[in-house]
C-alpha cells in the first residue's frame, strides 16, 4: 500500500472573510515623545546656566541688546558687518524647515540690532526665502515628513484648513503672527497648492505682520507691552471660543442637562 494512502486526508481550511479577520494594528516606528525633547533641552539650558562664564556672557549680551544706550548695539553691528544679516537669515531658513525652533529670537535680534527699517528688510527677506524653502521641502517629502517636523495635531488641522480654503488659508495664517506660518509652508507644498499663488499670498500676508512684529521688537519697552497685550488677546480669544462652543453645545437638540439613565433602566 502506498504511503500516501495511509495518511488521513487533510482538507484545506476555508478562507476567512476579511470582515471576520481580527484587525491588526501596526505599531508606528519608534519616536521620542516631544515632552522628553523639551525636558532634555531644559536640562541642557539649566546646565549651561550653571557655568559662570556662560552666565557672564549672557548678561553682557542682554545689556547690549536691551540696554538704554544704543552705542553698544551700533558697535556690535559694525563688528559683525555683512555676516550679521546673513546669519539671521540663515537662522530663519533653518527654522523654516525645523519649526520647533523659536522664530521670535531672530526677529527680536534683527529689530534691536538694525532698527525698524533694517530689521524689517532682514526679517521680510528671511520670511519669503523660508516660505519657498519650506514649500519645497513639503512638496518633496510629503505629509509624513511634515508630521515628523511639526507634529501630528498641528499638521492635521492645517491640512484641513488648506484643503478647505486653498491659497486663502496661507494668507489668513500669515496675517496672524501668533500662528505657525512655518508649518503652513510645509503643508502648502505637501497638499499641492500652486507655488506662485502661494508665494504671492505669503508676501501679502507677511508684509503687515512683519512690520508690526519688527516695530514692537525694535524697542524693549514696546516689546514687553506687545508680548503682554498679545498674551492677553490670545487668552481672551481662547476664553471666548470656549464660551461660544459651550453655548452652542447647550443649545443643540441632543443636549440635555438631565442625568443619563443607569445601565439597568429600560431603553426609551
């Protein structure tokens, strides 16, 4: 008798329908949480501040930038020469690709060192060059790179906004200095907004916003009051938005102030 005849017949199992198959959730590649990055940066800054030479240098730079006498600032500008504006623009280009860096530092330095008109020229040039660079990075690498650089929630909100408004979204984000226009540059390239309309909207929106921010930053007193006023305005807007959403929720047909029924109650 052949060996094959002695073996029991093995029936192939029936295919499992796709609807009945258990959902397998793939884990995303490992990513360092943002809070650990912030904590590491805070510890690094705290460690540097413990060094007496670093504290002395920061105290000296702060006195030059924010002191009442403009002569030390003019002397610093003379020593820097053409490298000063180029370094500030280069910093804005880096910030355009990595929007987690503080963009306000370059604006404040440009305004304090070069005054309103010089600071405006530097910041506006860096803003437009950074917009073009951010657009090309988003266009080249797509949405996954934007999420890596800017975060999931911010990217998703701006993608929805750009999909609904198009170039108008670029203009509106540029007109609000408190919003992350650098992320909008990346998103605009990733979602496929046309380049030249994007640049025109960026130039038009950045013009009044840059003038306002540079004018505030050109004077230490104006900068202080500007930061306080902007913080107060953002707080009032956030409170008003919360109140409006709460009011709409209470006036919606499905809202009820009565307690929900317990699990044992019969359904209505």
